[in-house]
C-alpha cells in the first residue's frame, strides 16, 4: 500500500509570506502528526490530529496551524514566515491514537525561508 | 516536561556490535521507541518497548529498564547501510517526544 505522501518536497519562500504543506496519510490511518526537524533543535512535535480534531499541540507560536479533513488528509499552515522557520517538516500517520502505535513518516517538505 | 538524552555520535566498524543508549525523564511513560533516519530521508520505525526487557528484531535489539529510566538499541553485524541517525522517543498519546539523535558512522 502507498506510504505517507507529503507535497511539495521542496519549497522556497520569502520572509513574511505564508505557506501550506500537505500530507496524505496511509489509507485507513486516522491519526496524523506533524514535526519540525532542524539541525539545532532536532525533531519537535507540532500538532496531532485524529478524526479531524486536534488532540495535541506542541510549543510553537500561533503562526503554525493545521487541520485535518474527513478523508484524514492534513494540511499545516505557517503564516508570516521567519528565517528560523526553515526546516524539514515531517508528517507521520498512525492507525490509531494509541501509545504504542508505530508512526509512519513521509519524506518531508524542506522549507527554506529567504 | 519530558527529555531524552542520547550520545550525539558513535563510530563503529563493519561487522561489529554497537549500543546506543537513551535515558529519559518523563511525567508519564508509555514506552520507548526507536527510529532510524538516513540523511534526508523519512524516519522509519525500528522497535518499541513498553515493558522491561529485550526485544529482538533481526540484527536489531532494544532494551528497556523502567526503574532506571534507561533503554538502548543494539545493532549487531553492522553493515555500511546502517550508517544513519538513530532516535529514541517516548510516546504521550498521539505525540512522540524525540531525543536529539545519535549519528552512527560505520567504517569499513
């Protein structure tokens, strides 16, 4: 079966712009999580959606938001981009919101803010 | 809050055995996971320990001691393709809290 698909793979934006990233989870998976990965901070949790509801949110400013659709596809949006938002944004899907559920990651979207 | 500590780098030779340690501090603990990430790639799940003891999956094994808040990933018969970053992570509901990652370099 198809894995987690993230689009676009690469993106270059200018400071102050906004960006929307997309994630299509594995078919049947209802939990989608987003992570930001940078060399300095490592992998940091952004938010998690389950059945269209945000269940968890990480410690990021309100400029970072997301949503999940009825087909479990998810988008995250970053407004008023800053240079520090340059990172690899990873999406992970899970079958359910269980603590021992294996998370399947997409290849990520590499965002560069100039 | 939650924090995980793991070494930043480990180097080993092909065919050897290497152990990557992870210590954690958590407010609630549900289990310790390990993920592998090759440069620029997606993290992939390797193993999960909810209870104390050793879990073996082929060349990879993972160990957990809840009383010591400690776990490790053991890689045997190292191959060049094992060169990657390895992350330990604790689960909290639908969210994973990751360690900073250990970069493993396998030399011929």
